[in-house]
């Protein structure tokens, strides 16, 4: 399992989240026979309107569709703009999750074997700022243990850890949401979303 951090990308989702200071969870892009890439992502309802305006104004995207599900808004569209993650997948990276946060991207996925990892790293070195953030082995015998240890994304983990360290969960609170958001360098809404999603992952594992 590997985790990449990407900065400086000019793909539509990175550009839109940078301009709107929003957080977007995305599915791996799917390359179609006609050369278009199917882009699917979701954002909170609070961020959806601004994000939709940016995506709709991007000439690189076509057929933007939005649908509300619970407290999220799902987007689908077609793009001809190549994404960094496509170069990594071409080299053998198997994407499991993608997140765009204020223009910064995080990819988590798998590579099978050292040679494939070397190829993926070589591909990463040929594009914009791609940094290997974390790597750890994952075998059939320890898959459940790793899953139990990491039930949330790195961004959600950082939100939970920082909130805990600053006393956000204390009674009375030693820090409010704005304090934690400032420490993380994100907006208050972005922190609260990560906190809720991280808590949901933990509670789902605990009570599920």
C-alpha cells in the first residue's frame, strides 16, 4: 500500500478545489474508448454550489451532472485533460481512494512488487510535484489488522489527532473548530467535514 501527495497539478478538480478552497473525494478516473475520461467526485452540500460553478465554467469539462445524496452532492462529467493519477495507473498503481483538498491531491492505493513500485515512482518523477507519503506492506494475513488500524484517510486522521491534541474533545473544550482548522491550515468547514467522516468511519467500525 502506498500514499502519494500531489501539488501543482492543473487538472480540473485540483484547479476547482484550489479556487473554491473545498474538499472533494473522487473515484479513480475511467478512460473511455472515445478518449474522454469519466470523472466522478463528491463534495459536501456547503461546498457544492461554488464547486459546481467552477466545474461548469471549465472548458476542459463537458456534460457536468450533479445529484444530491444525503448531505453530499455527487458530480459526474467528461474530461479530455490528462490527470497525474492516470500516469501512475499506467505504470501499475492501483488506486483505491483520491481526495482533492484546496488544490492538493492525495492518492492511496496498491502496487504489487518492488519492480512495479519502481516503475510507479519513475512515472511520478516525470510529472508535477508527486511525493511518496507512506508505504507499508499489506498481505492476506494482515489485511484485516491494517484495515482496523486505518479506518479513515490520512486527512481525516490528521483532523482527529489535531483536534485531540488541542483539546477539542475535552469538557469544556480547550479549542474550538476554528482553532483546529487554523492548526491544520484548512477552512473550518473542511475540518468539520473531515472530523465527521473520520468519526463515522470509527463509529461504523466500532458499532457496525
